[in-house]
């Protein structure tokens, strides 16, 4: 049956739940981070999800699931994703960003790659239902390509090898029933700029992307940091400056500073945490969590490697929460 358009729903509508690092603009919600999510429930049989793909050099990858079925991959090169159900009734939709390509501009609008969500068009007779907001712990993850999920599926350097839903950050949040901000940028360090015109961690913290402040209604209960492996040099003072930036934004949050999984700069990071003297900032050494055999390219964890990290990190965070 041909789709007949009914109500048009803006991304800011409270019946749509956006989770993760989204920048809201008039009529649009924009994310440059893998692991960000869109969810909603509708009564009826047909909905169109709209995306602005104008000017994108590389199409982002999304996972789309209806009624908790196996997610289907959508490479968003066209502005409409058709969502249909065989029978009328309540249906739950979840859209998760699998990957925003790290190699083209995703920091300065207009973007080379980004997910630009333009809302929904409901079929005639279809209605959105008000969904419950996430009620679990509030977590935020800041990291590099590993947090992003780059090369988790394979050594393929583009989006084909990447999957933010396989990242340790995504898996940990799901294990804890948490709402989460998963902010990972390939090649980024504490001070080293990332790919895609992204500045270093100290400069990018607090921003969705250039010109879009990352605003929060509530502070996170826990902030997890996994940065440093990409820095060419990193001192305890530099890492301490990053911690100070996070603490200034989140005065009441627990902060967990993970050592890189290959051990790089572990001593400097531990020294920075100790020098800060803040009892709510914890250093967690990750030595032995994974080995090179748990990686696709000796550095980036495989699907199994991420699962091992998530299991260990979940234990750490349960003790805090």
C-alpha cells in the first residue's frame, strides 16, 4: 500500500527520545558520534524517518530495529527511511548510529559526515505514543577511535569495519541500564587533534561540534575517560588540565580515568589523578584487560575484545554506582 503522509513530527518533539550527544537546531537534531540513539513508539503501520543528507561526502551508517527485531543496516545516502509494520498496533523503533566516518570533516558545519535527523512523517492513522525517558544511571564516555568503535568488526579503516554498538562504552551502558553519552573521535588525544578536523580532547570537551555547546539538564553520575594513546607526548600536567576541565563542568560527578588498554602513559595518568587530590576522581589501570590477540590490528579491540573490556568496566562502575 502506498504511503499516505499524515502528521509531521519535529526531532524536538517529547515523544521522540534522543540519547547521546545531539545538537538541536531549528527542525534538526545533529550528532557526529557513533552510539547515539533515536527511539520512539507508534500506533499504526507506517512511519518515515527523515534525514538531511545534502552536502555529505560520506553517508553515515545506522542500525534500525522495529519491535526489538534484529537490527538492519541503513547507509543513509537518501533522505527517507521507511519503517513499516505488518499489523496496526503499538510498535517500538530504535535507531542507533553505527558509525560516523572519522576521515572527513565532522566538526565544522557543513559536515562531510554526520547524522542530521529531520524528524518523522507519520502515515495516515498512525500516531506517536509518549515513551518513558531513560531512567537508569547517567554515564558519559570520552575517548578516541576505540570508544567510537573503529575497526571493531574488522581491519577495514572506513565505516564498514566500525560499529559504535560494539564499543566497550556502548556495551557497558547497556549492561548497567544506563543512559549514556558516547563521545569518541578517531585519532584524538588529550592534546592531539583527531581526524575529521576535530580538535584535541581538552578543546573539544563541552561541545557537540563547532558552534554547538553540549548542554546538560542533569550532570552525569559517572564520567569515564579513555584518552592518551594517540598523543605523541603527554605529561601528567596536561592530563591534569583535562581532568580540571571535566571537573569544572561536572562538579558532582565521579570521574574515572582509564589507562589506555596498551598501557601507554599509564604512569602519567595515574600521577595526574594523584596530584589532583580529588577523591571523586579515580584512576583505573587496565593492564591485562585485553591482549593483542583481542584486537583486529594490534591496537583496536575486536568485538570480543570490547566485550572483555566492558565486563571489567561494568564491575568497576557497579562498585561506584
